[in-house]
């Protein structure tokens, strides 16, 4: 019998938190509920979770701060933000921290479960890919460990960074269609996801700056192209 997927749920609204926990449990997830950011961080350090659902506005420690601390411990675990905030700046801030998705209140519990399942399918699919190691210029990119290395320098990538770089590597020196990347990684090609992808492209450019022969260029109206003079891959 497969183990239930574990979700860390941080929500300071007691009624909403209990309803979400009960709904997730009814959908066959194991959900641990914390009512503030500090409790959420302590729970994360003690437990092993497949995904985190974090309310942004929480006492003691807000969701953004908690997400940054979680990312410092584990750059791979998917994170979904829940918030009443709908300002573009707040949503983009969440994606800059490394959010995998962002749901504004009010929302349906069915929608939350759909998004959770979509993210977990994506993560599982990524782990099942054949290519485990790419050589791009002077860099080595381990897709399973999500590590980018050049010389003695190694960088641990977030799940989103790793997924996007994997797509770019798979289409090296070719155009990676923008909509294809959005639907493959973010499921939906809406405005906020498109802006989020732009943020991650900027992050990847910074990670790759140590090799001047490599660049990610914008192809106007189409997408992106990873330019690399020499690229190889090793399959599992």
C-alpha cells in the first residue's frame, strides 16, 4: 500500500484551516495544520513533507518569511501560497521566493486539490525523465539532485529553476516556445505565470553568468533560446 502524501498546511484562520485539513484528509492526503509561521517552521524541521500550503498573512512569522526559511532547508519541496492579497506585486514577490503556485481567497477547496495534484504530477514526472546529467559549456547540471556546478562552485536550484533549465537544455540552441514552457511547468499560461517565468529566467541567467559563452536570449513573440557552444547529456 502506497504511503499517503504529506502536506504541511499553515493557516491562521482556525475554521478555514480545519476545513482544509479535513478536506485534504478526505482526498487521501496526510495534512498537518499549523496556525502560525513559527509553528509551521518547527513542524517542517521535524517532519518530511511532499508539499507546503502557506497562508501569507500569519502571526509570529508571515508566509513569505516561512517560505524563505523552508527554501533554505529544502530547495525542492513545492510551495503554494494562500492569501487574500491580489496585488501583482505581492504575487510576484511570492514567485520570486520560489512559489510553485499562488491562490487568492476566496477559493474552492476543489481548486486547491486540483493545483496540488497538478504540481505533484509535475514533480513526479520530472523525476522520471531519462536525462539525469547535462553538460552546458563549462557547467554540469544534475537534474535529479537539482544542482548546477562549475569548477568547485555548486548551486542548489529550486524545483522551478531546475524544471525550466531542464526544458532549456532539452531544446539547447533551439527556440523553447513560451506557451509550451508555461503549460509544461505552470500548467496555465496566464499573466501571473508568464511574469513568474520571466523572474526564473532572470535567476537562471545569474546562475549561468560564470561561463560567458552561455546565454539565455529572448526570441521576441516566441520564447527563449539557451545558447551553448557545447552541450551533451547523460541518460539514466
